């Protein structure tokens, strides 16, 4: 009888214990309310934003919640599972609403605002956050397609067939001459433990770089480039007509057919359907001459096609600390960001070591600081594995979110959605592509297709 009473007592104690006595498996995972306050930034008088779309995405599970802000600028979520979330906010305004909201005419027929907060904690103790909306920079030139995943290493072309495509989304001819393409640099993980050189989202705190001027504006007003390429030309040499694009290839070759590398070794292609023909690309990134000029050898896969114009190498590090990358290779896991811009004073842009460097030496690598104010368009890519996410490099005014392929070496590219189609004066059709400066909204992933469109 005593044993029975003891067993019953233990069972009652277990039942009476609070759920949260057992850690995260208990009460901490009960749904909670959450409120997001949304305001425009100081450029728009910090007014509250009504009818803005607020999306919460759980970093681990992918659970997604969506609400719209009320007349006072608050989005109220009634039931959210606690966890760490990415919070994104977007708001589109037509010209009439813009005028009535801010009291003056807009610069376009449709204006987009974006805001983002990474690694927002939601639990019983943290039930509110604040997001600031910035006016999205809308440009006539767009990064239309980034083919970074590459194709099968043995049946396709591996990483050699990567390319970037730039599109003219306007109704006027734009000259590509002098356009810069920056491959950005930053942390590729969100780990902030045991260091004092990271921001809350895990990205470098560039204000901690040796010799940095400007305080926190180093993080908000600039990006930092590992490599910068430049389209050559005298100013009117390389037109991009309305609705047309230029393709910038890593190697301007037909990757569907067998090739010979720079050592004379054959390169076979077992399945041509997995890769692309870049022999008609507008430009290629050939580093052979540059490598020779700094005393390095030509990379065996950096095969030059004399029929395709070479890009200029605008920045590949500084003397004595050149980049170790001897070809234009895009990370096939999706941990790169890209920006296109024009600037007459690029040579004057400063360079800084990354903030983890406390003592600068002759071999320290430096990264080019680029003002957000000159950026025409930018895209943050992302690792396809939800457990290997990286922090953003671009400001929300340039790109509010990320876009990724499903895997590496799967022949996929990210490509802009087609928003609409208009008839030109000559009767031809011109596609207008999505440009809300929100890659998750603007892009889809599909098989790479130079000068192709969303399927």
C-alpha cells in the first residue's frame, strides 16, 4: 500500500509541475501575441505606415505569419510560436496615396518601401518590435539574372558557366559603359559569440575596422566589395536598348561542347542540357592578363574567348594583398551579394580591413567601401540550407530580403519575375520586370537561361 501511495504521489507531483519547468519543450513554446510597430524613416517624417504588409518567418521551422498594419501603423499577431524570426515589411504606394500621405508629389507612379529585422526574438517576455521603412531605390538598370549554382561537376560545366545578366527596365536606351559590378564581402554566418566585431544580426560591424571614419554610418550607408568589375567603353559604346539585356560571363564559351583548358587538358561535357552556351555573351571576366601583371599564373579554367569583350578589373585587392581568387567565381552555395553602380570617383573610394583584424600588416586584405547612394540595384543571395543562413550585406533600401536556388550544381539561376508587358511604338513587345527591391518577391528560381525570362 505504501508503494502504491508513493507512486500516486510522484504522479501527482509530475502533473502539478508547471510546463516551463521542463525547459523549451513546455510553456515557452505556447503561442504568444506579437506586435510590430511600423514607421517611415526620417526622410518621410517618421509617420506611421498603415496598410503595410508584415511577414514573420521562423528561422528554424520556416513557419510564416502575415498581417497588415492598422491605421496607427501596428500589425497585431494573435498567435505566434516563440522563436527567432526574420521580420520583413513592405508597402507599395501609388502616386495619389503618396501625395495624400506626405503632402507632395512622388517621383514615380508607384513607390515601394521596405524594412527588415533579422533575428527578432519572440517569446512570452518579448512581444513587440519596431521596424523602420525606407524608400526603395528603383533604377532603370536591373540585375535580371544571377546564375551562381553552376551545373553538375562531371556531367555539366561545374562552376565555369556562371554569369550575371543586366536588364534595361526603362523605355529609353541606357549605355552600359562605365557600369561597375561589385561582388560584396561580409560574414557568411550569424555567429556573434566570443567577438566584439559583429552587429546584432551577425554581420560585421564595420565601424570597428581599423581607421574607420563615420561611426555606425559605416554599416548603414555603405557596402564593402571584395571584387569590382567595370564595363569598358567611351560612354556611348555599349547601348542597352529598352527591354534588352547584357550578359557578363565568367567564361564566354559554349559550355555545351567539349573544351580544352589553359594547360591543354580536354574538358568533356557528358550532358549538354545541364549547362549553357555563353559564346554570345556581351562580356567575359578574363583575369589572365591581370594575374600575369601581378606575377601570378593564368588559372587553367579561365579560358579566354577573343570574340567576347573582356571586362575591366576595377578592384581585386591592393598591391601586396591581392585577392587569392584567380577567377571570377560566384559562391555556388549562395553566400554572395551583388550591386551595380556608377561613380566618377571610384578610385577615391576608401578601403578597409574587415573588423576582425586588429593589427594591419602588409599582407592584410582590404575591401572597397561603396556608398549606398551610388548603387543602382543590388541582390542578396542566400544559402539554400535553412540551417546555414547568413546575415544580409545590403541595406533594406537596396534589397529587403534574400533569394536562393534549391541547391548547388543544379543548373538553377535566380531570375526576375515578369511584371507586365507593353507595346512599343514600333509594335514590338517589351517586358517590364518586378522591381520592389525585395528579392524574395522579385525573383524566382529556374534553370539558367541567358537572356531568357521567367517561365
